[in-house]
C-alpha cells in the first residue's frame, strides 16, 4: 500500500530535512508539507504544501479529510528557550497540537504517528550521566514538562485507543540545511556558521557545559528506522532515549580549530539558556533503542564537524 504522509511543522529545522527524506522514499506527491508559515524554497518546490494551524481543529480536520493520510509526523512545537519567554503559549501549542493530532489519528484510523520528545524531559534530579530510559524525571522548563506530559499522552492513546504513535527524545540537533528554532542547543549550529563567516563565535553556554547532541543525518535516519520497526518490537510509546554525541562548547571549538586554525571562541555571561542546559543530562544511555529497533549512531564529533564545515562552505561560496 502506498503511504500518504502529512508532516506538520514542515518548515522547521527537522521538517525541512525530514520532508526531503520522506519525499525521496515515498515520492514527492505522497508527502504533504504543512506549516502555519510560508513554505521555504526547498519545501515549496519539491511537492505539495498546505497552510495548517495545528491549534485550529477545524482547519486541521479539513486537511486530514482532504488527504486521508496513512502517517502523520507532528513537528510543530515551541522550543525550550522561546518557550521560557512565552510559557502559556508553549504549553498550549505543545499540548493542544498533540491532542488534536492524536484525536484525528483515532478518527481517521491513521496507521502511524510520529511525535518528537526531547532530552528536556529530564530534570535536575535525573541522573546526569548516561541518563537511563526510565528514571526520575522532574523537568523544570515549560518545554520539558510539556514534552513529558506529551509522552504520557502518547502512551495513553496507544494503550486506550490503539494509536501506533512512536517517539524519540532527540538530543540537540545539528544540521547545515536549516536554522534551529530557538532551543538551548542552538549554539552548536550557530558556531559553525560564525566559524566560516567571521572566524569567531561567542557561545551563550559556558565552556564546560556538556550536552548530548546529534547530527541531523543520524536523527533523520533514527526517525525513519523507528517508523519502520515492527510494532511488536517497541517496548515504549513514550520517547526513546538517543545518546548521540556529548560535548562541550570548548571541545566543539577545538574540533573546529582542526579545520579553521584561527577560529576563536568566547563565552557570554548570564545567558538564561545556561540554567536550562544545567538542568539537562550530560550524556544519555540509549540501550533500549539499540535493543528494540537496532539503533546505531554513525556520526561522531570529528565526522560531524568535517561534514558540517564542508557543506556550509559550499553554501557560503
Ligand atoms: P522548529 O521551531 O525549527 O520548527 C517548528 C515548525 O513548526 C516551524 O516551521 C513553525 O512555523 C511550525 N509551527 C509553529 N506553530 C505552528 C502551528 N500552530 N501550526 C503549524 N505549524 C506550526 O522546530 P524543530 O527544531 O524542527 O523541532 C521539531 C520538533 O522536534 C519539535 O517538537 C521539537 O520540540 C522537537 N525537538 C527538536 C530538537 C532540535 O534540536 N531541533 C531537539 C529535541 C526535540
């Protein structure tokens, strides 16, 4: 059976890359990119696009009705740093958007739904190193507890209504095709752009702030592999931990210097994103994803840095 896929929040950092990957697999016409904002060039010119506000249930219903999707990827959300500036809006978008899609997954008998969670579900009392799949979770950002509540809703809709919803707790994602949308790990993308454009960068996180990160190629492959995994192999419908690469601004800068020897990094004081970063894990244990659906990361720090710089240099020349 051919798939018909809706990607909601398609213009963002992940959506841009996911839509391209899905269109490569299923054919352009089968993947409908949806977003509240005007589509970017790469999305608009490669297949169908619909304006969708995931909070407008009537509008969303029309789109489901028109396209009769077999799979839905819900990416529209407010990220951690922006969410702290607009906490009620973040809660509303992240919760109501998810519940609207889960309700329509039941009504339209959608075969599979993907909804991303985040390492932000962990908090100051979670183990900081090799944070396990199951442990104390006391997130203290609106983004974090909206993701944790979202995970519980995914488990609930799966258990009560049989919705085949799948999720990953993405680490901070690094890619060269699209800009990040206001998260705490954005520095790890901005640093590459600045390194090429100006040879220097001021990090909003302190030099020894370790966080789990992942190259976008790995994140997209993980998403597609999880969606292809047999349902019976999945032991959780909350987000799967993915370890990725743990590094600090200092180690990332040292890696960039191997390619751009004159690159200089400095560090800002008192950025509000520091407190968010300090409440998150420094490294993640992803044994459950390895065991359940064979997850294996490909890009380490050196390989990611080389690929980012090579591609961004092409973009800027
Ligand atoms: P992003 O901010 O780059 O993109 C979100 C997209 O959603 C934007 O194109 C925006 O226009 C759209 N949108 C916003 N409100 C909408 C609405 N009401 N209706 C329809 N569309 C709307 O986000 P991203 O980085 O691509 O993240 C996608 C998902 O992955 C989010 O759920 C995020 O929490 C999760 N995630 C991302 C990261 C990361 O590092 N990027 C890490 C962990 C989890």
